[in-house]
C-alpha cells in the first residue's frame, strides 16, 4: 500500500505527518512510537503530505485503486473492510488542501479532527459535510482545545457530526458536568483506567478494553454512523 496504512483498530487509515498538518502535537499521541518503530511508516506519512498537496488528483486515484484491490482481497486482515468507512487521519489532521482529493475518492470515509474545531475552520467543515462519501466528522476535544466547545455547540446533534473527548476517565467525568460528548477516548493503558472507562456510557469500547483491538471499529460505529450508513448498500463499491 503506497497511500493507505494498515491499522489494526480501523483496518485502514489515511495518515499524514503530524508536524506538517496538526495545529498542536498532543502529549498522548501514539504516532511518535509508530514513527520510531517503523521508519517506512514515517517516510510514507511525510510523502503523503506532499503527494496530497502537489498532486491531489493522482493521490485520490491511488487511494481508489488500492481500496478496490483491498475490498477484493481474501486476506483475513481485510475481511471486514466492507463493514466500516475508511478513517482519515489515523495520524495528522485536516488541511484545506485535502478537500481537493477528498472530493474525488470513491469510497466512504470519516474524519476525526481537532483542527475542524477551530472557529476559523467552520466554513471548511460545512463544505466537507456536503461530500456524499463522508459519513461523519468527529470533532475531537481534549483539555487543550475545550475552549473551542462553545463555538462548536451550534453543530451538536446534527447528522454527520459528533463530539469526542480524549483524556482520562476521572477527567471526563468532571468535563461532562458542563459539556456534552458522544464518545470518550481513554488515553491510558493501565488496567484501573480501562476499568473506569468501561463504566462510562460514551466509552470507545476498544480504548476501554471492552472490545479486542483488532477490527474493533468494524464492530462499533460510534465514530462513523450517520443517516448515510443506515442504508443496506451504503458501502457498496
């Protein structure tokens, strides 16, 4: 795969270098470890930044070609690929130039983004929501950008948008006294923290340990379900 990344949790993802695309580098981000362990992965996400910027049509074409091949694959790894859309930004975050390739992909996808919570990015968000292959935008919050919540509240409870919070269980239980979230992503691998997370109804069941990691996003649809995914043939290629 030249453009896609195989991802145990989401099966596939489209990743970019975080230093080139993220407004801030989160201290809980797992991508740094990936870059250290897999030098080829770091090279790929750096290449994707320039590829998407300089040749968006070619980048979209490559993604479409790879996706079609993987949907036909008999490999056990990809057997549930038809059960979920593709995650965009397993690493990195949205940049306005990405719209140029997003509008040309032929497969369903969803976005998890902190950048799109920024008030000056809301016109981009509205533009993205009109894309027929985008199933959902998950607006991602944590302690660092919670200040943007008020400006995003107008988007709450809309089809194709939900709100997520990333942090620790005790932290989330305090935050939800004032704010509403659809998903909670637990950042700790400690057993006690996972147990706390499982008591939270908004939990990501993978991050809380309620679901096995491999393919978990094909079992759970909290991040990507919308009116588009309710149709029987929603992921037909």
